[in-house]
C-alpha cells in the first residue's frame, strides 16, 4: 500500500482519509499530547500499521505495530521449500540416521585401506619448521 500522506508546508493540513492526508513537514510541540488514530489498521508488505494525526496542527505519521501474519506464513513456506531442497524436510527421501552419520565420520577419519586390507591410524602432521626441533 502506498503512503497516502503528503508532507508539505505549502498547503494547509487536510484529512481526506482514505484517499489523501496533507501534513506539515515537521511535528510541533502539540503533537506529543494530541495524536489520535485516523481510520482503520492496514497491512503494508510485512507489517500492520495505522495513521496517527495531531488534532491541533495536522502532522501525520504511519505507526507500525505488528508483523503481518500473512507475511510470516509466506516466510515459513519459503523456509519449508528451502529445507525440502536440501533434503532436510519431509519429502520422500530418507534422512540419514545418527548411526549413518557416525559411520561416515569414522570413515573420513581413517587412512585409506592398504592392499592388505588393514586400516592405518591417523598420524599427526608435523610442520616443516618444527620437524627438526626438540621440545
């Protein structure tokens, strides 16, 4: 929804809600105590808002007060689609179990199997400069 408030000091303040509201460019000291809601609440993209207008000088602002549930549901749908693409959602493919993940980690930590089918233990790598030093 477009902002219906037109800020100008060239025209007098006018309230023609919901078509148009003419407001001064800056608030006055009277605005703190005299702001009242104009019209009903509306939704703009992802937030709910309403217009507040000073009854004395006519200064008007949009007050955003809560996220739109429609926008929140759409964001949730986007997350579900992303998870489904990464196979973390509820589609037909089976998710890996903890045992399968542990087996993959164990396999990644071992050295490649030699011809005699014995796994080699992991040896810590030495930095070339530290190879000759003794600690």
